[in-house]
C-alpha cells in the first residue's frame, strides 16, 4: 500500500502548503525551529502539511484552534521525526486538545488485591495505538529555549516513538542489538544519576518529574534535546550523543548561531 500513500501524500502537497508569513510567525513563537537548513525547513513544512491531513486534530470543551495553532502543533510534532520519517507516527490518528490540564481517573489493582483509585491531573497523555491528548494551556507555555523550557507536544510524541518498540520504557526502536545495549547502558546511567540528584533534593535542569519512570526521562530529555540542547549537552553529554544518533539531528549545533 506504500505507493498509494505516497501518491496521496503527493496530492496533499500539491494542494496545500505553509505560506511564508505563517512560517515566520511559527518560528518567532517557537525559536527552536530556527537554524534548519533550507532542505530541512522544506521537509518539516511538508511533513506538517501531510501530518495535518492524515491526523485528526480535535479541540474539545469549547476550545477553538486557529490555523496558526494547528500548524504549530504539527511543526512541533514533526520536528522529532524530521530524519526518522513520518511513518514513525503510523497506527493512530487522533490528537485531542483540551483547553487546560485535564483529569483522568486511574484504577489499579495491587498484588494484594486492593483496588487503588486516584485522580491524575495531566498536561498531556499518549496511549499505544491510541490518541495523543494535549492541554492547550500547557502548549501555550512552550516555545521557549530558556533552560528547562517544557514542551508538551515533543514530550507526548516522544512517548509515541518510545512505544514503537512496545511498552514505554525509554528505549525506542534501534537498528541493532548492539545499539540497543549501548542505549540501555548510557541511558540507565544518566537516569540513575538524575534520580539520585532528585532524591537528594538537588536543583536539576530537567523537570524532576522525569525521575518517575524511564519513559518520562526519555520524554523530558527529548523536550530538552530540541528546546534547550546546550543545557542537555552540558549536563548529560553521553545522553545527548545517544539522542543525536537516534533522532539523527544535532540541535546544539543548529541553534548555536
Ligand atoms: Zn509523559
């Protein structure tokens, strides 16, 4: 079916494009989109156009999204797969956007048979094979290259990449067993060090929330990789190199100028 999809994508690109004024507004709002080569910029715009045509972006609870809003979500979602390819987002279509952080009821039965129920307040969520859910309020805070700047779009889409190899565990699909072993070695060392710092109450540049689970560490570190690459490289040089290899991008070099 590959040819059919390629044909459909070509048709989409023949009919739609991101105009220059909109691109400039997006770049102003999302400074980490700067520094791309002409070819990368063209590909990112094309990915965003195809992404918006293939995915279903649904604002809920009275939220309205402008064309700029939609394009900015798409550009941020597509940046991590700029070299990997849009096919990494196969297998699901929905993106639900809430006006603000949303509540999710959780229920879990422990080994002792006791049922635990609690209420989670979330800025974003993504399910294997299911939709990505985002909070517009959290989204609107993004677009900063300041240290520790959060990016809920990159965060949730990083979870999607992680889940391409099964349960979210901070290990995305990698080309070989050796690459996987290398990943686990470097990633786990960085995660352990980070967890110790958080437990010791040290000030960390990454959100302490990342200590909750390997999957969260991967998602939060991915936000930093694209938004505050210099800080990530400074604090987690090994992890930065690992991400550079996986994403096939070098944001610290591209954002240097
Ligand atoms: Zn997360």
